[in-house]
């Protein structure tokens, strides 16, 4: 994670946006009132989706159950193609 003051963020906003888009990296912008995180839209959407999954206990339990069933399958490396 890249950390920068609000003054440096103002001076380098386009560069910070490029960092979040190109490297999928987070930027921590530090101010006297508190900090904010700059992240790209894909990462934001993934976080929101993850929160929605965890909020919905039925979906979460179903997902975990299906993940546990994956162990029943043969590993791809054991298959002759």
C-alpha cells in the first residue's frame, strides 16, 4: 500500500489514480482528520460483493458447503489429458 499526505495527493492525483488502476494497489491518503483509501473500481466492487455474501448467511453457508465438496474432485494434475 502506498501512503501519501493530502498535499502530495493533490499534487499527484493523476499519478495516484494510475497507480490504483495499473497496479491494483491501494493508496492511503493521510490527513489530520483521518485517512482515506483510494482503490480502483474493480477492487471496490469485489469488496462490496464479498460483504454482500457474508451478510447473506444462506448464500454464505451454501458457498462454503460447495467449497467443501470440491475436495471430492480429482486434482487436475492427476488427469491424463
